[in-house]
C-alpha cells in the first residue's frame, strides 16, 4: 500500500545536519521518525512550528517536502531530498582537518 504526505526538513545550526520535525516540536535525524502531515492544514501547522525553531536559531531553511510511504517505509519523493535524507554523500572519516 502506498500513501503520501508532507514533512518539514531543515538544517540544524549546531552541526549542519539535515533534520526532520518530529512530534512535540523535536528535531530528529531519521526521516522515519518525522511528523507526517496528511492534509494541507497539518503541513502548514508543522511549518509554523518550524518557523519558531528558526526564530530560536535551532534550525535554518525549514520547508515542506513530499514523502511517500511504501510497505511501511517512508522516502522523499524528490531526488534531492532523498539524498539529503540518507546523510552525507562524502566519507566523513576521510576528511582532514587543518588548523
């Protein structure tokens, strides 16, 4: 069974990680744990909550994305968001730090 909805995605200011707005206005790193809006008004309510987190300098660039649920697993429908949801596209263990 396939269904769709919307979620809020943003970048966390403390570490730059991609995060999703979860229940109770908490930010989570796992797409599967984000709050899912099934109707337009629910999506707008999630976005308003995210705007408060932006004003509090917790996250930046919060916006709604479309996700679909197939066989109980969520995935972003947009290619860019699918990549962002999976984490960094570089091996962070190979990064060098210079001072």
